[in-house]
C-alpha cells in the first residue's frame, strides 16, 4: 500500500481551531471537580497552542514535553495520593487531553485528542446528571464530531462552519437509535469498580458532632435529598429527618453508639402513617434519611438499634427508595440497667459547672424530669442568642457555652440539654439530620439542602419511651416554623461558601424560575435517570408479555424507519433524469457490453473518434448523434428541433447495436 505523504496527513488551520473548541467545551463541566493546578495547566496549554497557531511560537521540543509529563505525573501523585479514584482518572484524562494540544499537527494526533475528548465527555455524567448538563453534553458531542469532520477535510480549505453543519446532519439521525437503546436495551453494570474520592463527599453531616459542626453547613446550599409526597407534606414543625443517633459523649464530641447485644427499639404508631419517596444525593456515607420515625427499612438497607437507616453500601450515586413513617409514636419500652447506664454516661471531669447546675435545678423541681426540661428551656429563652457564627469553644465546651458566650447554634443547645439531663442520670442522646425543607407544589416534593441540617435531643421518660425534644424551639421557634433559607436569609455567614447567584435566586420572580427549573430537573432525575429500576414494568405495559420476537421488532422497526427516512432524503436530493439522459445511458450501456467504455471526461465527439479506429461500424452510428448533441448544447438557434432529432437518432442507434 502506498504511504500517505506528509502534506496529505496534515490538518487545516480551521481543524486546529475545532480541536481547541472541542477541548474547552468538554473540560468546562469538570471545572469544579478538577484540581486548580490542572485548570491552570489547561489554560496555559490552550494559550500556547494559540500562539503556535498564529505562528509566534514553534512546537515545543521533545525535552520540554517530557518535563511536562514528569511534572504532571508528580502533581497527580501528590494531589490524589496514589488513590485509583474516578476523580484521579478524570484528572489524568484531562491532563492528557490538554497536553496533546501541544503536538496536534498531523491527522493522527488530532484523532487521538478527539477520541480522548469523547471518553472524557462521558465522565462528566459521573459527577452531574441534570437536564441542562445532558443538553450541554449533546452539544459537546456535536462539537467533537465537527472537529472530527474538520480533520478529514482538505488542509488547504479554510471552511470553518461547514464541519459544524455537517455534524448536525450526521448526529440528529442517531437520536432515534439512542432513544430505542435507552428504552429497550437492558442495563448492564460497570465492568470495573472505582470509588469517588471520599474528600469530595457532598453531604456535610459526619459521624460525630462537636460545637460548630452543624452551623458550618449553613454556608452551603448543596442538595442533600428530596422527598416526594402523594398529598400534602407534614407541617413544618413535624419535618424532622432522622439520620444519625449519637449516644457516646467524651466531654466535647458526640459519636454513635449503643449497648452491646441491643435489638431494634420497638415502635408503636399512635396515629396515621405517611408514605413518601426519597431521592437521596451521593454522600459517600452509608446512612439514609427518613422522616421521624420510619416503620421499616427499604430494600438494601437495615434498621439500626436506634431506628436509623443504614444502607448496605456507601451511597456513591443518587439513589431512590420508598418509606413509611409514623408521625406520632411511642419509641422503645423499658430500659435495662445496662441501657440506662449507657445513655446517661458522663465523663466525671468534664463540664463541671454544667453538671453542678443541672443537679441543683433537678433538686429544685423535686427530681421531675419534665419540669427540669422546662427549666432548661426557660433559661435558654431568657438571655441566649441563636447565631450562625458562634464563638469557638474549648475543652469544657458546654461550661463555656452556658456560662460565658451564651451564643450558639442547634448543636450547642442540643448538646447542652443532653449534658444537663445526663448529669442527673436521665438517659438522653443527640439526633442529627435535617429539619424543614422547601416545598415545591408543582411536583409535590420537599427539597432539603445542607443549610437545613439540624440537631435535637431524645430523652427517655418513664411510660413514654424515647421522646423528641428540640431546644431550638426555646430560643428560636421561627427556625422550626419556617424554612431554613427564609429564617437565615440576610444573616451573616448564611451561604457564605455558595456563589452570589445562589442568594439572588431566592428572591422574587427568580425564586419562582428556580423552583420551576428544579421541578423539571427533578422529574428528569426521577424518571430518566432511574428508568432502569422500572424498565421491566414499563416495557410490559407497552408490549404486554415480553418475548424475543417482540424485542427484535421493537429494535428493527425504529431502525427501518430511520433508514427509510435517510433513503427518502437521499433520493429526494437526486436530480430527475431527462429523457435524453435516459436514452444516452442506455446507449452507453449497450456500447459497454461491446467493450467500448466512454471515459467520464470524454465528449461524445472525442469518444466517437477514438472508437472509429477499432469499431468503424459503431462510429458511423454514433457520428450523427455526436453532431446533434453539439448543436443542441451550443447552437444559438432554437434547440427544440435538435432535441427531437437527437432522440430519434438515439432510438435508431439502440435498434442497430446488439
């Protein structure tokens, strides 16, 4: 096979610009997930390639490229600590893509870059699956296809928009095939398993709680989960979303824990049950969220002894599950001596002033637990301040909070209440989760974000079991009666880590627009992204009993329809053949059977002269036809007479040539 010359293998200047456009477009959605130095490298490589494109710089020497590769390798190892995470793999692909820009000159280099760009485009959906992202990535694919087309165009042609127009014409017919494969083709699990970085977990709740932990979550509006109700949701004051129960206290920090060999606490519903569906975002943790209190665990999850939900694996992607909760209940029966001791443990040397005050108040109310709780709440209501930015506390955190700062967030009040109850031997524990939520009436769902994070207390009362009490209601009851974004709006520190647009979009018509978009995006996530959970049911509703022949027809019919439309389009683009051209075609086919082939660039007169030396009998037949053809094409007289004579002569010739 003849080798291709270097000139033919070169790409046009327009093709280089298309490579840059495709590269920028595919990296943009990953900006928030990539290390800052990778973004700086990308901008530098794009700038360098533009300088090379303008002729101001030459391509870097191989030694410079080698140094860049070594530096990038060290940077990736230092950033990701040799973890084979998807974040690291995506960063590696991105680095390879931008470095390849420094050597795209020939077609082979451009093709490698674009194949990597296509692979990187699919990785975007590992991080974001919103409807706008899907539309944007479809446009990115069109840009990459445009770049591929530009690679194969003539290097001397500088048509910038022709590849883009052709890419649309090539991509749109693939949409029906995509839809058929989505609806019909069975979902296949990945052939590999690589975890996302734990450091990038999107939820702010952690397995421990110390003063200031939850107040920091009000700086973010990251989505935690959504809950869908068939009817109206519970009242705002009843929207407590249980995540973790923290029972072990070391004097400053609360952690999960339960006595050994403890069974799931009993639950007796005292009122109606409520059913709902939760769509939880990726958290890289195992706990799930449930309206206080869930009656049972969903599939692939378990109830812990304290009736929280624990998934069988870390939530590394968006999940969907259905729950039933009792809004009014009695939780737990009589406590054993071991359980009572466990849930009332207090480090003897921690927070001595708080413990002493609790014992004093307990004696004042004649050791009545409920009156002690009311005494604590009255104390909070008198002089304490509910703030998003409480002062930092030291070793005896509750002493400093109760006697010095008297400023705190929900975790401060919950922790102080639990400490004082435990100080007098009353079993108490902390529950962390979320409270409230933003109601979207168009799709009947609540949206819970990080700033909705909350902490409250469960205290064990004789004859009542574990009872929920919320100290926040004593100092800031509005926090429970209205949504968190309404309550915190305008306060210092609220959404401090979120862009300015996050705050603006919570006002006026922008709020309505944001909620409408959120409902559309949520519908997309529930149905499109979770279609594989209901694929079998949907196909049976459409097709009845699923058989092999039905599945084959479902695949073939749309395929045939698309191919038919393409064929119709091609036929429609063809120019109709005139009667003269039809006769000429038949004449040349007959001559070809005699071994006489006319060349594409050969006129009738020249063709006739050539065959006269070998086949004079055919040349004699063809001579009047060639003369009439020239008269018809080039004479200034009326050509209608020539056309009639021309057709008559061809008909005679067709009868004479076997």
